[in-house]
């Protein structure tokens, strides 16, 4: 496992979570919540994308700096972060509306 790829996934996940929270105000968890959900989703999404696309895995494990690999890690992390933030926001929204 390449540590640099994981860092890229986590950072882009946090950014993706905050962007999604900014666009979907009703699902936003606040800056810290969006970041935490994004970091979790970025790690998961980036790892899934790396596992599904062997080209990203071979480039990431090679230790070389490949622009395609970096873009893939950032995209996987950002999308994963946004998706997890949206899912957590929907769950929170459903739980709060059922109590009211």
C-alpha cells in the first residue's frame, strides 16, 4: 500500500465531503462532520477504485509519480467522500424527522 495514495484519497475525501455539504445544505453535517464523513468515504472510495482498476493499483504500488494515478486517487477519494457524507446526512435527516 502506498502511503502517498492513501493521503491523497483522505484529503480529497475531506474536500469532497465539504463540497457536497456546501451544495446540499439540508444534508450538511457541519464542517467537521462533513470532513470526517468525507475522510472515511475518501479512504473507502479510493481503495475500492484502486481495487477495481488494476492500472491505478500498479501505478500506485510502483512508487512512481504517475499523473493518471494521482487523478484516479483524487477522483475516487473525492467521490467516495461526497457519497458517504450524503448517506450520513440522509440517515441523520431521517432519524431527526422520525423523532419530530
